[in-house]
C-alpha cells in the first residue's frame, strides 16, 4: 500500500475535511476533536460523494418516563451525510446509520511531523 499526502497539519483545522485522490480512489479525510478519520468517498447507496456532505450531530428522540414523545435534540455522535440522497455515516466508525452492518471502507491516517498522509 502507498502513502498519499493529504495536507499539512496546520492546513487541516478541526472540523475540516479534505478529499484526496489516491490512485483510482477518492478518500475523505476528516479532522474532528483532534482525531483524524479517513473513508472511501463512495456512498454505499448509489456511489455518491459520501464524504462531501455536512457534518452534523445525531438527532435523538426525547421520550419521557411515561413513554410520551417530548421532541428532539442533538446527541454526541457526529455523522457525515452524503449530499446525493442523505445517507448518514458515523464519523468514528464509518457505519451507515440506517444499517450499522454496512460501513464505508476505512483507511489508516499517519502524521509524520507536520504532514498528514493516508495509506491506501
């Protein structure tokens, strides 16, 4: 496997992402809360650019002890959303939110000094 240059650490701020062409693949590299994540930029639904949509915290239904619906709020899990049809993926695992058995291919990210590389 080869290493592909992504960016200088100073160029990829927290909350940013960059899509890298690595041979025949496109890989989305995310920087969130000090961690780096890299996934195939190919949505499992219909091949859209999975890593290019918005980042958003998961939506949680609030249910009271008497089991009545109290509305919605945002949770702690961060998702990225394919812009073609809205399929969501867990940022930490690459799992598809609608079916957690399916997930995007994950790639290793390496920091070498100020440089960030993805291994593909």
